[in-house]
């Protein structure tokens, strides 16, 4: 049996380990999830929320332990685990606990007059067995939020956590067990790409994937083959736009945080910082000052932890080297040839970057801040939209109208004005990307409804013997013609409408 070894990337220390699921065991896992669906889906939302409350209380009780597991598994400081991984997860749960019943209850809708005598409503039916595949950068939040969203509407779930952070996956498995969820309502399948691929092929009823564009495309292909609906939450190359009239001190502190938080391993981190030319030099100095203050390490005295995944370090290294080889200037940081630690990358600022450098086009996912000057509003909108991605963006200016004007023109799933990233922390807002950043939205009402079939129901009392549009058609043409003219005409003619309607009823 294969074992996933937990290793602290910041220290190299060996942690606990987790047993990988055998590929042959996947059909049984599917069967168990489908069986569990039969009883779980029959509970009321209120009954299911009772389990979710237990889960939330358990997480609050063990919050410090959880923060440490995340920190050890990812190399980030515990403060970052707490603020950026645990807090948004708990807040999403609180939101779901207070809104799920209302969101998922049947909704009465209007019925047009042409369907006289009928009533209509929408019902939310769970889809079945949902597969959630999650990544390593926020291993708790990006696994648990889709999992609990799928559960409350009555789905059962198989979670395939990232093999890069197996101990957070193990903690999630234990949390569900201790919260008393019925057997097999949530099953955690530990393993790597192969396990993910086999689970996708096993035809779950829905796939919720968070990860790279490359894997997202593979999953979408398999899903298309079996007509499985999906949500794909993929990468970003987010623009961070600073106009000369912004509060520059705030913008500089904001840019440094938005580019370097979680060591830049954030799908919504600032990956391209556009600065109005008038203040370019001044702003560069402010950024340098702020960046030089940052402390690296893996305890609570540190601002920036290590990278989590060695493969990602190599991608970042390649991109920085490519930019420098093409003539970019290393304004802050260390040349990649001199990086001395395998997993810590010094926060880096690059300037004078040629437009065709990889770092301007490809997602970096590391603590690198590329600075690009612009001359005016029109130009920066073109620059910002000139990417295959479109997840988040931020606009910094004291001119409210300009901020809104620019925000409206950015092709992006979200825009934050005079701050960055935080849109993800408001669970009332939808979350998701445009272009290669993904397909679909979650969070908010939408985040619960995606896991349901929206079922349209029309009710007739069944007392009348027939309907006007039923057979026979003979002799009805003229009456229908006049009925529709009186109904759809510029001014509704109710008298004629009723006359024709009653005539049709008699035929
Ligand atoms: P990264 O390389 O940054 O970890 P991935 O997109 O490869 O991003 O990984 C995100 C998640 O997708 C992980 O849980 C991983 O195991 C899983 N995964 C990778 N390849 C596949 C695949 N072909 N099918 C299903 N899941 C996969």
C-alpha cells in the first residue's frame, strides 16, 4: 500500500503519514457514497445543518491544533493558517448555517395568465455523489467549503485532497468522523493524480475542482465524455492597478501583501502590478522599503513562510531567470542562481520587464512582484485584460468614478477597489473566474444551488377536463390568433382576451 509522507517544507522535518487509497477500492467507495446518499438526501436541511454545527464547533475547539497542522504541512506561518485558511472556512460555515434553509426551500414563482389556474414553484434536488478535488495552497478552505456546500443540500461527497498536503486531508477526515456524520456521507480518498483521474472516470454526479488550468482541462474533457457537470476554480494572473491619485502608502503596503501573502501561492495574488508612470519611481521606492521590512520564517514572528511544493519553486525560478535573461532588473530579492534554501524564496521585485517575458503571461504562484508602468486609463485596461486569465483584480485611486469605470471594464471574476483579494472573504459575493481562470461560481446562494438540480414544478388542480391547447386543433386557429393579439399587443385588451379564452375552453 502506498504511503503519503507529510514533510514540513520549511524545515524538511518528517511528519505523520497517510495511507493512499488503492485504485481497486474506488468502485466500492463510489458504491458506499451512493448508498449513503439514499438516507442523507432524505434528511431535512435543518437536520443536516445539525451535523455542520457540530463540525464547526469541533473546528473552533481544535483551532490551534488545526492551524499548526496546516502550518507544518504547507510551510506557512500559523498566523497565515489561521487568518487565511481557517477563518474563511469557519465564516463560510456560519454563512451556510444561517442561509441554507432559506436558499434551499422550494420557491414559489409567478405563473403567466396564459397558464390560468396553475401554480408554479422551483425545488432544489441534490445531485447525488459529488467529487471534490482540492489543491495544496489553502488545503483546508478549498476542500471544506465546497464539501460542506455540497453536503447541506443532501449530496454525499468524496474528497480527494492534495497529495502535497496529506496531513490536512487526514485532519479533515478526522473532523468529519468526530463531528458524528453518518458513515460514508463524506469519504476522503487520499492519493495523487492517478487517484484523482480514476475518481473522475468513476462517473460521480458532479465534479468540483480547484487547481491548475492544465488539470482543469483534463478533468473537463473526462467530464464532457460522461456529461458530468463541473465547477472549475483555476489560476489567475491578477492585475493590481495603481493610479497616481491613490493613497500611495496604503497601495504600497497593499501591493506587498497581495503579492507576497502565502509566499505568493494564491490564485488571486497580485501577479502584475501596473503603476502610473508619473509615480513609478516613487512607488518603486515605497515597495522596496516595505519589502525589505518583511521577515521570513515559519513561526508567528514571520510574515512569509516557505513555498509548499518543490515543483512550484522550480517554475518560479524558471520564470524569474527568463525575465532577467531578457533584460529585466532585479530591484529587490536575490538572483535565482544564488537561492540558497530549497523552499524559501526571498520576496522579489522585478522592473524593466519585456512584455513577452513568461512572468508577464504565465501564472507564477510565488513571491514575485513584477512592476509595469502605464500612461493612462485606457492603456492600463488593455494591459490588464491582455491575459488568458481573469480571476481577480484591484484598482487603487482616490477617484471613485474612475475606480468604478475601470472595474467595470476589467474582464475578471471580481475586482477590489483600494484593497486586494478580500472579495473572497465575503461569502455573500459569488466567487469564480473568467476565461482560463475557471468555469462556474460558488459561495453565496449560488454556491449551494450548483450542487442541486433546479427542478421546475407546475401544479394544476386537475379538475377541468381539458386545456385550450390540447387536441382537437380544428376551429381554434382564429380564436388563438385573437387571444394572442389581445394578450401580446401594446395595450392588453382583457375583454377580448377573456372572450376568446372562454370560447377556446368550450371547443
Ligand atoms: P498543482 O500541480 O498545482 O498541485 P494540480 O491541478 O495538479 O495542481 O492539482 C490539484 C489537484 O488535482 C490535486 O489534488 C491533484 O492530485 C489533482 N489532480 C492532478 N491531476 C489530476 C488528474 N489528471 N485528474 C484528477 N485529479 C488530478
